[in-house]
């Protein structure tokens, strides 16, 4: 039986190699190894966010979105206050035509500043720059 760190590290290695679907599979195994209910554990936020990030990289926004919503809703509070969760949630919301995209992108900005947008398409920052 693998530890959570082993699942995380194995998935990270695959992600860094751009083997996103393989990383997702490993992280799903890690997520399945956690006790239920999942929404009470901060470790779950990491796995859900990583899985969503890999789906995002594959352009599979509709697959990423539910993982991000679950991460945000985690009652440990780790997701709601995580700027990366808010960023990816806003980006996926935008790509899916949801009205809450600007709200999540603004939260990402308020939690981490403009720097959080640096590695992504500028169209996402453009959605909120007039509101700052």
C-alpha cells in the first residue's frame, strides 16, 4: 500500500513529464485511498486540485470543474482560501461559459495578486483587470 506522499510524488513526476492522464490515474488512486467523507480532509484538496489541473492542461474543462468545486467546498477551508484553486476554477468557469468566472478570478487575485496569472493566458487576467 502506497502512502499519500508516494501517490503525490508519482503523480507529480508524470505531470512534469506531461503524462497528464497517467498522473490523473495515480492521483485518483490516492484519492480513493483516503477515508470518507472526503470533504473533511485537507489532503483531499491537494489531490482534487492536482487532478483538475491535469484535466485543465488537457483542455478538458468540464472534467476539471467538478474537482475544483469539490476542492473549494472542502470544509477544512483549504480549498476556499487557496488562490490556485480559485484561479483554475475561474478559468474553467470561463471556458465553460459560466457566470461565476469573474468572481473566482477576483478571489485568486485578492489572495495572491497579479503574479498568480503570470503563467497562464492573459485573457484570464483581462477579465478582471478593469475591476481592480
